[in-house]
C-alpha cells in the first residue's frame, strides 16, 4: 500500500485517506485558447512509467492538496510538498534524478 507524508499536517498516511488528483504542474488552457491546446490540457497525459509528480488531497485529514514525487513502477516516494508551491524543491528533484 502506498503511504505518503502530508506536508500540511505533518502526518504519514495510507492511500485510503487520500484522493488522487492526477499529474502535477499542468499548464492550464482556458476557454480563450485554441482547440488543440484546450484538448491537450483536458485529455492528453503522458502517463509515464517511472519518476513522476502527482497531485494528492488529504481527503480524510486536513483536506489540503499536496504534490508527491514518486516512481510509478517501484512505488518509491522521493518526497512531498504543498501544492501551492509552483515547482518541485531541488532536493526532491535531485532524489528523482538519482533514481533514474
Ligand atoms: Zn494533511
């Protein structure tokens, strides 16, 4: 079972307390964008195997969103950080790159 650390309430919780939110740091395209950009934003995901950044919500806890850096093939977790942060912290990025 997947266990992730919530950076907001400083607890490590099981996957059953969390809700997945998909790929992190998407470039959002609104109604004013062209059809191809909007389609890409809504429907197209690379669904990578290996180190990736995902959005998770601590649904049965504090209710806040955070980003988890983990390997989708090995389930190794490299770290988590609040979703309000605009990019991956360098120490977590280094751990992800060291795993590949
Ligand atoms: Zn929490």
